[in-house]
């Protein structure tokens, strides 16, 4: 099973010819490769990220709905 998480692009740069960005995941920032979406995103846009790669652009409303669903699931309990 694969899980893509939405995040908001807060910075974009090029690193050795590869488009990279800093993406904020509801308060946690991470460097992400933007190669798959470089021509369609800019700072402030939301993207779906899987294992460090932005796979597609997503609208802000959908991103916030996903955050709410993830919060509703809560933290998994540790095995007994």
C-alpha cells in the first residue's frame, strides 16, 4: 500500500540540475524532489508527496481535508 501526503511548497531551488523544494506538511518541513511536477507548480502550491517525490499538484481544500482525515485517525497504538 502506498500513501501520498499533501504538502505546501515553501521554497523551490535547483540542485545539480534537479528541481527541489522545501515542502511543509502541516508544520513539518522536508526536502522534496519536484522533477515530476516542476513545470506545473510554484511556491504556495500543494503537492502529493510519496517517498520524497512530489507526484502531482492538489488543490488547497483537498489538502486540508486530507490533513483532517489523518488527524481523525490518530496515532496508532503500540503493540502489547
